[in-house]
């Protein structure tokens, strides 16, 4: 069973006393001028008072211009805010958009080039190339408000609002040094945002478990991420921070587990659809994921066993590997129905006439080649979208 599993260093602190470790982590990294990057709503939450007290003189300034989907203008503004105080550390507070904004801002600040010049690009032969971003980057830290897998990643996908393209910036030097799960912050996000982020965790874990690159160590983290997410998704309320802590832990496990396996087709489709409908990726994933599982069936075989065993109900028919993808899709559809989620693309405002453009956008996404089964043509993708519509 040959495999390689390479994991970057990460420190995670959870609980009501976790913020006390943030100042120690900054000092450990020899940082003295940290900038908090967040959205406006987070800036006014109760947890920010605790964070400011915990940081004391180590807090140089705050930037509250994070925007949904991390558009390039917000990234540029954040980079300017870092430069204005000669920052030596970045603390992302919020969800996926906050941490992507923080990482991407650090890249723009260090490289002194526009995002388009630094992003991953498609070559003439259809492969992708990420430029080497050699400049040193500011140390990154994160305080989660939603269960986002993005906090443990090295890539930052930002939105070019002029073209609608997602620009992928990749730099391992922007990985978080330490992450913090504090109840005041986890309890501050609206339940709908937490639910969407948790659905994204679920979809990401499923797709990584399908992947032939899923090694045994990744599998252990992904299975636990899937179990925790499924067990707590229907228990969300505005004041149940214990449930949110479990979902946040699942997201971190999932993010670490996908380092080897990568993303899949459902994520690609969610990017293409979510941008056009302004529907959160997690909700889009819940619609398309059963269809992508069926599409991947010829390539997944026994890999689907590890998904089915982590979902309620468990396997009911040992008919063989050929039946498992259908069973996995059915288990997910049953779970999403119990959660009251939309089941068709038309239910979230996607017009049938939009499907061709969505397929075009998905074919241009740089994740398109990382699924369990390679998409051979635009027509295959369109057929899948029509089934989901």
C-alpha cells in the first residue's frame, strides 16, 4: 500500500480560553504589529472585544472590508491596509472570504504585482501552471466564525468582478500558523451561513473520499469530518456553540484531509453556478453532489464504500461495488431532504437557458481535471446539469 502523506505544521486552540494563546503564538513568530482582517458584521460582535483585549499592543490596526467571494478590489484594499502600518502578521477573523482575503492580500503586498499576473494559468496543452511566488509572506493566523475548510489551505481563489473569473493564487508560505475556535466567534455567525459552510465541508469530504489520491491518513480525517458534519447539521441554532465547535472541527479535518486528494466536480459546478445565482456554494453543492457521484461511478468503484459507511443509513445491500455509488447518492438525497434543502437547480433560480454558459465556465475552471472521473467533453457536463435542473 505505497503512499505519501505530507502535512504542514498547524496549531489549533479550541474553547473559551483559546484566545489567550494568540498573543503567545504571535510572539513565538516574533510578530509585533498584527492586523485583523474581517467583515463589518464580525467587527461588531462580542468576541472582537475579547480579541482586542487578548492582543493588546500587538494589534496594529483592523481592516473590515472583507466581501463575499473575495473580490480583487477588496484584496487590494486589504494589502494597502497592511502596508499602511508596516504589518508583520495577519489575523483573519470570519469565514472563507476573510481567510482568502487575508492570504491574498499578503501575496499582493509581498509580490507587488496584480492578482492576474500571479494566478494559476491554463497552458496551451490544457495543463495548469502556478507561478512560483518567492517573496516572504506575512505569518497568517485565523479565528473562525463559520466551519470553513479554507482556513487550512495554501490556495486563495479570488474573484475578478470585471470578468467574473476566479483567479487562483497558490503559495504554501500563506498557510496558517495557528487557528482558534472560540465560542464567542463561532456563535456570532447567522445559522444559514454556518449551515452552508457545513454543507460545503460535507461535499468536499465526499469528493475527496472518492478520489484515487485519498491515502489512509487522509481517509481517517475525511471520514471523521463527514461523520461529525452529518451528526450535527440538523442541530444548528443561534446559541448552540457546542454544535458549531463540532462543525468547525470537522471543517479543519476535512481541509487537512483534502490536501492530498484535492477537489472534485461538485466544487467546480458550485463555483460556476454560485457566481451567477448568488447562492452559497454549500447549498449548490447539496443539489449537484448526488449527480456528480453518479457521474463518477465508473471510476470510483470500492472507494464509495468509505462514503456510504459514514452516512445514515448505512449499507443495506451488499450487492457489490457497482451498486454503491447509487446508494451513496440516495443516502445524500435523503439527508438533504430531511434538512429541507432545495433539490433542483431550478429551485435556486437557475434558468434552463443558463446551463450551457455554466458548463462553459466549469470547463474553464482549473479544478476540472482533479475529479475522480475526467470530464471528456462539454456535452457530458451539460447532460449532468440537465439532470440536476
